[in-house]
C-alpha cells in the first residue's frame, strides 16, 4: 500500500531571526500538548511538523524571545 | 523498542487538572510514599486549564449557595440520574478547595469588601465565580507539585492498565512518544485522570484537532478502564456544547451572561431563559438552529463599550486565547456584530455532562485500587473545581487503600500482548495512515451517532465501526509520534462503540439533546429511572445493564423536578 504526502498550510510561524534553538532552547517543543514542534536539523530552528495544532498558545506565551506566532488553521479561518 | 520499568506506590495518570491535585494530596497525606504523575504531554502546560479558566462554573460559596441547593440543582439539570452522594462529596469540599487555591495564589474575582463575587448563570441558583486573571492557575498548581516532591514524567502515553490478582489494579503500560520506549509501571493504586473523550465526533470544519476538548484527551482513559474491567456509566449522555461557529471556544454564557450578553435567533429574539449548559438548553438551541429560526447568535452589541472591553479582556486572554485572532480574521467586533454560534462535535465527558467511568463518593471505580477523577469520571457537571476536588478525594483514598498492601502480582502475558499491539503499526512495512483512519472513524461518528439518535442509523454505525476495527490491523506508523496517534485511534473506536451500545440500550429520551431518540420521545421514568452501565463481558464484548439510582440525600419536590424543561420562553421575547 503506498501513500501520498499531504500538503497543509503551516499555521505556527517561527521567526528565524528571533529563535534561539541553536543555543539549546527547546521551550516551545517541550510545552506543546500535541507535540507538533521539532528542531529542523538543517537550519537549527524550530518548525511545525504535524498539522495537529489546537491553537492554544503555550508555545507562543512561553517562548523567551517571542519568536512564535500562531495563526488560526486555514480550515477554520 | 527497549522496555523501561518504573514503580510507584500511587500512580496518577494524566497531569491536567484532577491529576496534579490527586498527586499533591496523596503526597501531603503520606510524604513517605512514592507518587508518580505521568502525562502524554508536559504537565507544566497539560490539560484543559493550561491557559487558565474564565470562571469556576460551580462554586459553592457560603452566603451564595449551600451544598444542598447545588446537589438539587445538578440533580434536576441531569434529569434525576445522579448519585447524590457523589455530587455532595464535591459540594461539601468546594469552598475549602477555592480557599486553598486562593492561598496558593490563584486569582478569583472579589468585590470591594474582598468577598468572592459569585454570579447567577444556572437556572435556579448562583454558582459562577469569575476568574478574569485566572491564566496562572496551572503555573500555581505546578509549583505545588514541585513543593510536595511529586515525581513527574512527561510524554508517556498510557495505553493499558495492568490487572493483577483478584482483579485488582497492578499498574499501567505506556509508550514514550519521544524515544519510542515501552514503559511498564507497577503501582499499588492507580488514579486515572485522562480527561474527556474529546476526539469522538468530528468538528464540522473537518479539522481533526479543532475539538472543544484539549485533543490530547482522545478517550484513552475510557478505553483503558473498560479493558481493565471497570464499569462505565452514562455513555449515552453525550457532551454537546454551544460554541462559536468554526471556533472551539465557548460563546460564552458564563462570562458574558453576568454582563448582560445572551443568545438570540435569526430574528433577534431571545428563546432560552438560561444559557447554563444542559441537555435541555442544547435541545432548544438545536431546535432553533434546525427549525428555520437559525442561525443562533451571541448578542453583545447592546452593551456599553467598556463592558465589551471587560468581556474581551477575559475571553481573549484566558482559556482559549486565540479567540480574538479568530474574530479579527473574520472582521467580527462584539460592539457591532452578532457572533454566529453552532453546536460542537459530540464527546464523552463527566465534567460537562455525565458520561464517564463509574465512581462512588470516594472516587473508587469498580476495579479495586483503581480511581477515576475529573472529566473521565461520571460525576455530573463537575467542571474544573469538581475535577480538583475529585482528584483530592481519589489521592487521599488511594493512600488509605494501599496501607499495608504490597504490589499486586500480575500475569506477564499482559505485557507481551500489549507490546505486540502497540508496536505492530511501527513494524509493518506499509499500511493506512492513522490520521486518515481517524478521520473516517470520526466522520462516521457524526453520521450515525450525532443526536437526534435513530436506531437504524446507530446499528449501521456499529457495522461501520466493526469494519474500521478490521482496518486497525493495517495501521502504519513511521515514528513514535504517529504510533501515539495510532493508539489513540484504538481508544476513539472503543468510545464510539460503547457510546452506540449505551445509546441503543436506553430506549427513551433523556437529557434534552444529549440522548434524544426520535423513536422514543420523552422521559420514561417507570422503566428508565436508572443509570445505564457498560462493562466488558467474559466474551470480550460490551454488556449494558441498569444500575439503580441510590436514594436521594435531598429529595426533589415534584414542582422542582421539571424546572429545566421550562427553559424556553413561551412567547418570543423580542428585545
Ligand atoms: C475550552 C474549555 C473551557 C472550559 N471552561 C471552563 C470554565 O470556564 N470553568 C470551569 O469550571 N470548567 C471549564 N472547563 C472544564 C474544565 O476545564 C474541565 O472539566 C477540567 O479541567 C477537567 O480536568 P481533567 O483533569 O479531567 O482533564 P484535563 O485537565 O484535560 O487533563 C487530562 C490530562 O490527561 C492527559 N492524558 C490524556 N490521555 C493520556 C494518556 N493516555 N496517558 C497519559 N496522559 C494522558 C492529557 O495530556 C491531559 O493533561 C472548560 C473546558 C474546556 C475544554
Ligand atoms: S521557544 Fe522560541 S526561541 Fe525557544 S526554540 Fe521555541 S521558537 Fe525558538
Ligand atoms: S498553539 Fe498549542 S498546539 Fe499549537 S503549536 Fe502552540 S502549543 Fe502546540
């Protein structure tokens, strides 16, 4: 059985100029209840990896540099 | 796929609202004990209260209400099917819990004299205590966990309970959703606090994670308790909430009601007297939506500008803080626009309706050593404070239960079988993506279980669910995260089947929309003044049976009994 790769709009936006994941910060990854944020090994920044956001905001509120902005997922806008 | 072994005297599963209090209270009662609290997410920000709460929905504050009044109100709101002793166990501890939270640093609204500013939202009494600065509640509780020395373990997805000799609980098994390890935890007592079954119905947007409930609460606890042999109760009494259309926040009666906001139909007419969430209110709401008078709106545009600002400062900051962003995106301003409302997906939840794992007034399930608290247990309309109080009751009773007891011995086969079940989707070469199976399952839940309930539809639904059960043997996960989602599909499917079975069994209508069966209009107290229980039979299939409603502590007068059936304005109230 083969599967397609689905395309979804990223709704958790990370400002690369502000994100300090390179210095070891993992706050947003830790607090996200649905565990959908991960370190991008290529650029050393955080990114949304699953379209499973509850738009609840712990990631945005706890980020020490205010690098995250959560948008309402496209299907609900 | 290593196996890690842990041990605890008291194991608390679910670190949202009820769980942390259970752990704190167990540790406070006996600091020598090893109390372990684990969560699928991160306890610091896990559960329904992660971003605070708008209000205590059911505060019993002296001077405003008594336990007796409250127990009677909930008895009437829940159409008589309650164990009053269980509601009362919450009611008599409600005020002490508010005081304790206050001492810990949780902020509640107070008047000029420093008294709690309780508001009337329910049909009969006054129980709503606003928390306009309630966003810190989880942080405050987390500090207490640290202070009491509770051991915390995050990202552990519990999948099954271990059952020991004599049917006593012996611990639990979990998947580490980061490392992919299998974890076996032995415990002398287990407190299950895994919240509602929030991923049962599909929101009408089709977005899997747009649920009213925190989507980490997929119904795992219902499934685990069922497979451990516990009785579940009221699974036909669905949770359905009035929400903002397309946004999963309450509209919200508890916040705007005291400021003068209310619900209107398309003609601008008020049609319900009390916006307090009950099945009867939801039935009137649904009738208005479907009966040609819809859509239904929340009306705030008649309020003064500064009143609206105060409302925004609550609704857009605590609980569901993206609400303002949603309105902004659609250009909705409470000052000039009505807010379109809709009906949520269905779910199972003790805290909002009455569907949960059966517990008595000591939070004990029917499995020795196994407790349930919070939205997972069947104590009706218990909400946030009820979750905390039941956490307290469970944590303290568990300490008594384990006194002088050792770990229960258990059959190791359970571990081997569960390991096999959990890791199968990872080991399979290819197969069905868990999210796609979940989508189909939840879409079928909407099609066949959403009230009004129709016998033939529910029967077809059960057939479809059985076909999806066969599909589980083809689930494919590529990593531990997807494996967690695959395991959740198992739990959602169990909940869907149990909800259908319980709904078919109760051949009457009760709780307004929650159990509205078109072929059996109206309440039939002669036959159905009883709880409907469901339990796993010796044949491995769900068995439904009745459990008598225990004699009331506070009898309900015939004149009060139907108060919640008179929610509709006789004549449309034009405003
Ligand atoms: C949007 C919203 C608004 C609300 N507003 C109010 C209000 O204003 N006033 C009020 O009184 N009540 C309100 N409530 C209700 C109240 O929040 C809940 O009744 C209460 O918080 C439930 O507590 P709980 O501990 O049962 O569940 P939760 O706090 O949700 O905790 C459940 C925990 O279990 C964890 N978990 C789930 N499955 C597993 C597993 N398999 N293994 C390990 N861990 C697991 C989850 O990660 C979660 O942390 C609201 C609820 C919601 C969703
Ligand atoms: S919390 Fe903020 S700074 Fe830290 S990793 Fe996340 S986005 Fe980057
Ligand atoms: S809004 Fe909530 S679910 Fe979405 S990424 Fe942030 S913490 Fe995770």
